[in-house]
C-alpha cells in the first residue's frame, strides 16, 4: 500500500532528527593480549570498555569522567570508529555505525569529529596552520575554489578567537592554548553535530584551561554543537556539562545531570571523585572531610569479581564482593550501579 510506504519513509526521515543524537548500547571494546614472536597466541584480554550505554542529545554536553585507564579514550575512539568495537550499537543521527566500513564512515565523519588531548603532537609541524584547518575540506572534496577555501579558513580561524593572518604561520609559533584553538577550528571545518573532546584542556596551564572551556561553550551556543567531553577529574567538566557519566574500569557507574551529581552523588566512587575536587573557599576546603578513596585502580586485565569498585569502597558488603550491580535507572533520569542504591 503506497500510503504505508509513504508513512514509513516519513517515519524513517523523522527518526534521524528525533531522538538522541547519539545512543551507545552495551558497547564493548576488548583488546587481545598476545604472546610469542613467530606464532602469536592470545594469552589474555583487556576489557577496556565492557558494556557502556548512554545517550547524548543534540546541542548537549555529556561529561565523561574517571581515573586514567578506565576506558574513556577507548570509548571515544570506538564511537569515532578509529577503534573497532568488539560488540554493541553506536547509533549516531539515527544510523548504527558500529560496523560501518571505511567508505561509509567517511560520510559520517563529516558530522562526527574529535579534538585531541595533546595540542603539541596532534598538529603536523610541517603544515601551515591554514592548511591544517582546511585539510578536512580537501579530504572530503568540499574545499571549493581557492578563494572559497581561503575564506572558509579565515572564518574558522576567527571563530576560535585567532587572527586570519595566522593561517600563514606554523604550529611551533603558537602557545598550547592557541594550538588547541587551531585543533578546534579543524574539527569545526565540516560542520559537525558532535565533537568528541578527549581531555582537550588537560595538557594546558590551569590559567588557559578556563579560556578554552569557555570557547567550547561559546561555539556550542553559536553552532548548536554537542560534545562528549572527556576529563579525568570533575572540576573540569563541572562548568561545561549538562549531564555527567562517571566511568570506572570499563563501565559507567553513575550518570546524572550536573546538578544532581554535585548535589547528591550516589555512587561511592562518584563521592570519592567529588572529595578530590578542591573547594574554592579556603575555610570550607580546610574543614571538609578527608578523601575517602584508597588504593590503585585494579587492572582492566583482571577486574575484581562482584562490583568492580568493592576493593576500594568504604561501604562494601558481602554482596558487593560477589554480585555485579547493574546500572539501574532512578527517578529524575539518573542511573547508578551500586547495591547500596538498589
Ligand atoms: N590498543 C590497546 N591495546 C591494549 N590495551 C589497550 C589499548 N588501548 C588501551 N588499552 C588499555 O585499555 C584500558 C583503557 O585505556 P584508555 O581508554 O586509554 O583509558 P583512559 O582514557 O580512561 O585513561 C587501559 O587498561 C589501557 O591500558
Ligand atoms: Mg585517555
């Protein structure tokens, strides 16, 4: 029936604009550990990302925090398909891209970009800044004629708060903060809807960090961008995030709005991360309770049984040592994986 076909087509078209911009479902990224020189044998598996699910809305910033090694970068790289997911779904703009080949990813990459942590290592030192910023336009065949290409580069450079004549200079002539702005201009070149920002201010001086975070926020407002904003501590994501996901050993242990999370962190690990964030008031800072977290992050090679956080948790019970708590939905759209909040 033609009517049904039309309705279905309309529904499919609508699906790409309705619903979340990105939906990650039970994403797993496992790395084999190989041994042997001539014949390699898999001797173990690093479960870097081990069942991660979340959604990200249009124009939203989702902060992704957790200690070093918990799987944040691997999550980001898998979404960008710079790493192959072991399993799970990655639905971006209504399309599951988890198993896309290079050719199909090429089209998607126009809408899905990345800003890296290291503003020194991520820019080609032999290229002029203008060509670094404009390269995605050339690669995707949308550079246009020389005048259009130059104009677009000037526009992008201005957008990130630099001067257009800087296009003729080389990366080494710039400070860390300026280089990060160049990286952002490059990420913006193809008009993405989502930028994955992997610790984009961690390598910068604290005095510069706020400026770059503010730039991200201004650009979001002007361009309607969404960010997955990765950081290893909560102080950086507080300002910029609408919602925050807390990761521990390959899993999300808590996800909530920024205000819910700061007002009432539920997971003991979130509470511990929160205790590590300095309070700007020196009197409060001096009187607040000592940090409750102890011990090192266990290896992703051998995650502890039961709740992965139990060896470091001050509230662990017998159940926590044997039963793995699922990420359960709570009221107000938040979710937590903890037996204390069953
Ligand atoms: N290519 C790889 N091969 C093997 N193990 C890896 C690889 N990349 C990351 N890992 C391991 O996966 C875990 C998560 O790493 P990563 O995602 O970089 O964490 P984060 O970004 O949170 O610091 C770590 O244990 C790391 O050693
Ligand atoms: Mg990382």
